[in-house]
């Protein structure tokens, strides 16, 4: 199923036992997914179209060291493969 074509109330998980899971969610249609994809492309860059690749801004998520890219040296990232 392509979520971009969902009708209001047709988004998977918005209804359970005939009731809205989250108030107002039944009015959401598939355009939400199309708009989210567009915002992600604005944030990450249109790499396929020649734009530079961007990175997520994780500055508001806490400890900076948690977001450093690990130095992977072995097959399992532990240094040696034994």
C-alpha cells in the first residue's frame, strides 16, 4: 500500500475498534507522508540532483559524544575479527 494515496481515516493504525487512536488522527490523509518526504529532502539535500549531502542536526538531543561516528576497525567493530 502506498501511504501517499491514503484517504482520511485510511492511514494504517489511526483507528482501532472503530475509534480514533489519537484524537484528530482520522482526519489525516496520505498527503502527510508526501509533505514529510519533502521536508526530509529539504533537510538532507537533493543529492541525486547534485546538491551536497547534509547531515541530521542532533544538537538538541543531548550528549554530543553519543552522536560521534564510531571508528570501525574490524568486521564487528570491535578491533579484531577473532
